[in-house]
């Protein structure tokens, strides 16, 4: 059983998800033109 925390911040999209054996369990994402990823990343992970 592999539980993986996925973080994507390479584009205007900031997303965090948790997957278990390839199935996404939780997904939180935001498309922000201001590139505020650093402000959003920790609250997304804590949610």
C-alpha cells in the first residue's frame, strides 16, 4: 500500500492531492494568475 502526497506548483495551477495505490482520495487545487503558491500550499496540505 503506497500513500502519496502529490504537490504541483510548476504553472499557474497550485494543487495538492493524496493518492492511495493510484486512486486519488483528496484533491485541492487553485488556478491563480498571481502565482501565490507559497501562500496557498500549507493551508491546502493542512485541509
